[in-house]
């Protein structure tokens, strides 16, 4: 990225190769869990902030009680950086889904 964002090289490479990245963020209540993911799509990147029932997150029914908090599409890496800044997220927070407790 040419805008000064500090992406770890392995994570930026993963995005460029079409792999999804995730970070856990504060939820609205103690019994909830929330995650933001970045998914590469043909037209850039889709960012999605979802919140889940904390008791269901490890099961097959994790989507029961789930809520979409917000979403955005970034057409390029610069727009992605701008969206992350707007959402108060730093690129270094993101990791591969298998290293997180994201249920998706």
C-alpha cells in the first residue's frame, strides 16, 4: 500500500492472494462477540462487522442471533486503508481466520 499503512507483509500478501483476514473487536454487550473481516472480491475488498451470541459461537448454530453491524466495499488498497482508519482499526490487528475464534 502506498498510503503509509503498516500492513505486515504476510497479511498483505494473503489479501493480495485472495485470502480473508479477521480481527475480533469489542462487542456491544459482555455476552456477545464481534469480528471484522476483510474479504477480497473482484472489485476490491469487502469489510464486514458482525456480532454473535457468545454462547453459540463455537457451535454449528453460530448464526442464530448474529447481527450485521456494518459493511463496506473498498475498490482498492488505498480505499481499504481509508475504511480501516474510519472504523478505527489498524492493519496489524488482522490475522488469518484459523488463528482467530471467528465462527465463519
